[in-house]
C-alpha cells in the first residue's frame, strides 16, 4: 500500500517538473497505472470495489436471514436471534453448506444498516419529563423494592426524586404535588410514557383517553401532557437517563433506612444539592422563571373509590380491609386512599382514618369502633378480633379480671364501659385512672370514671359516700344462725 508521501512526490514531479507519466513511473519504480491514480487523487484512495460482493453459498439464503432479522424487531431483546443461532437454523432447516463467518459478517452488516438514528432534541425552559423506576432498599433488616418517582426539567437538568412502597395512582399524584412544591411552580407541559396511571386507553387514531385521577390533577394545576411513542423510551431520554443516574447516585450502596419518611428526607437533600450545583447556571433560572405559579391550595393527592361497609364494619380498599364505627354497617361510603393513610367518609363526614397498609389480605382494626356493639354483646369480649393486639397498659387486663371475679357475668359489661372512656378522653388519663383504681381495689366503672374526672379537673378524688347523702346508703347486717336456717328450710324471710 503506497503512502501519501509517494503520491505527493509523483504529483510534484509531473506538475512542476513536467515529467511524463512514463518517466515518473521509471523514476519512482511504480506502475504507470499508479502514476495515473496519483494524478487523480491527492492521497491513496484505498481499495475500491467496482463489482458487488458475490457470496455463492450465501446469496440464496440472504432473504431468509433478512426475514428473521425483521421478525426479531417485535420480539423481546433477550429472545432475539444471535448470528450463531441464525447459522444453526440455516444449516439444520434449509441445508446451508457454508461457514459461520460469512453468516456472522452478513448479520452484522444488516444490523448496522437497520439501527435507528436520532435527531438531537432541544428542550425549551419550563417543560418536564416524568417516569417511575425501581430500586432495592433495606428496611427493618429486610430488602424490599421501592418504586421511585422521577421528574426532570431537561433544559437545566434539575430533578426531583421521591420513593414510594408501590407505583399506585396516589403515589403518581403525590409525586407531582411534591415535585411542584419543590420547584416552586408548575411546568408548562410534562412528557410521559403511556403509563396506565395516566392513560386509560390509546384510541385507534393515537389519541389518549386520560384516567379520571390524572385529568383531575391536570385541571387543578393546568399543565399540558405529552406522551411518547409506545415502546420508545428515547422519546423521553432525559428522564430515562435520570432513572439510571438516580439509581446509581441514591441507591448505591443499598440504603438502610427505618422507613420511607427517612429515605425521602435523604432524597430531598440530594435534590437540593443538585439545585445548589446548578444555581449559577442561567439555564436553571430560565427553567424556574418559565414555570407557572402554584395554585392557592395543593391538590388532594388521593385515589377515591366508592365502597360499602360489611356486616362486620369493614371496608375493602386495594385488598386490605379497614374498620369503621359499627353504626355505619351496611352503609355506602367513599374511600380516599393516600400514600400514607386511608380515610373513609360517609357523606361529608370522615368516619375513619387508618395508617395505609400494603400487606395483601391484611385487616386493619380500630378497637374503639367496636366498643358500642360489644357493650350490647359483652359475651363476645374474650373472642373479639378487633381487640386482639390492642396494646393497652397491663392494668386494664388486671381490672378486667377483678371485675369478672367481683361482678360475674356483669363484669364484661362493666369493663367495656371503662374501655368506652377512651372514646372521649386521652388514653394517658384513662390509663392513670385504671392504674389508680386497681391499686386502691376500687373495682367498678363508676369508681374509674370518678378517678378520671378528678384527674382531669385537677382535684383530689373523694370516695367517701357520706359526702353524698342523696345516694342510698348500704346496710350490712350481722350474720345470724336463724337467718341461715330459714334459708335452708325455705321459711319466710326473717329480717
């Protein structure tokens, strides 16, 4: 292969010295055809094929290979044909007698010609992209999966990240509300993939039918939505890249946290650090200036579902049962599911609020909801499921035992009346009154209530019945053998 210096010398000899092509060939010891080529090109052009490549053994099989590669576009990436697999199929199914290398070279060439090219995109200020990602965290000594909400302003690269136990409607809504509050404004438009949290259905003409919750969110904050092509993550490449960067930045090594509140505090600190890093960049100021102002009140980030209370005063929301007061059994209610709690309303009244549970099939009781019914059915006290796991002071168990001993079958009702004091008074005050009653051996609902009111009113308890003359005075007579004998004989009472 001749180098560019030879071409230079040949061209100078012919052009400047007037040397003929024959003379140049003789001087430099090269073929006359090489001299002609040097006069045509300023540098060696390399090998130039004038005829198409002929592959006698492969040419009759290229159509089969092209069809396989075309079909692979609709197959998951990990289940597509390799060059080796294509070669094996050609050999076993079609009688191909050539070697593997020629098949491999052809497959590589075809894949290069079909790879998609992309146009560099410009991101104007004030627009955002959103996506969810997954990461593993360690919580309570166990590894669990966190679903992470990402929002990025591509013009400046500012981002917001927040983690949730599940990728649910309420998490999707709460992520937006939190991100808007973090940035101090609302983007003019947000780009999404075709998540079912926002898109109920893609119609035949390509338009999207939004979910009710997403439409409500849009109406509250007044931003426009945009959606990428199905299966084309590069349409929202900025947030796709953020998911990868955020996972490496915030979740490597695997964070060990006590709960999602602590995890999100750490994520928020990281997002603020990112803003500080971009503070001197004019792109961030342009992004923030282009945001629309926040509405006067934030959006109520919850999913609302109609429900019906069962005969056991339970309402189901996302595979979990939550209790309501027994007075609302069999009633129609509205369930509002938030990320951290579940509220249940009947009409305009919120009748129950519980911490949110994500444990499939769990039953979440509030024992106070069942006390009015237990007062009517005191025999169910020992087997009442809502009271199992109710962590009260041990003095309550002791009081219950003493009441059952003293009052017999009436003891359960007396004890339930004591428990009902928790409906109206702080648990700490009721607990102190129960402890005082057990210590003094004042076993009765009236005594406990008296001690409780005295504590609340900050006055000493007065249990001397002589100070209450309007009450009937007890009289205990001395035991007489004659009275006992009359009971045995069944004679009239002797008083």
